[in-house]
C-alpha cells in the first residue's frame, strides 16, 4: 500500500510578527507557491510577506491533516507560538531543509 504525505505547516514573515497555517500534500511546491504567488491565490501571505516555514507536521491521511489545520487555526497566537517553539525554539526558517529532502 502506498504511503501518502500530507502536511500541516505554519509560515511567518521575516520579522516573525505574523503566522499563517495551511495544509498541503507537497510542502516544497507549496512553499514556492506562497513565495511566487503567481496566481494571486495566497492574498494573506502575499500581503504580509509570510512565506518562511517555521513548523510542520506530516500525516498519512488528508482527513487528519485537515482536522489538525482547523484545530491550530482556532488557537490563540500564544498557543501557536508555543507549538512552534516545541520543535523550533528559535523560530529558524526551515525552507532550505524542505528543499533538500
């Protein structure tokens, strides 16, 4: 049986003042889409230059990824910050890490 990869991810801007939570099946392509925004699909991330990856989780099933995305989106900013800092204490930008995998 084939393994599927779905990701819930959190992006921020250069100054780490804004966060955006999303879901995708291809994190590398989605990061590029946010940055390039050729189809003007990502109005929020474009407005705030929010394309630096600071957190992600992998799921095998899209239903679980969507459920988790909705859960995180409903959280306060403080709770989102705490989640990010569990795995990425310094809010390092992880974009290059994803491109290498």
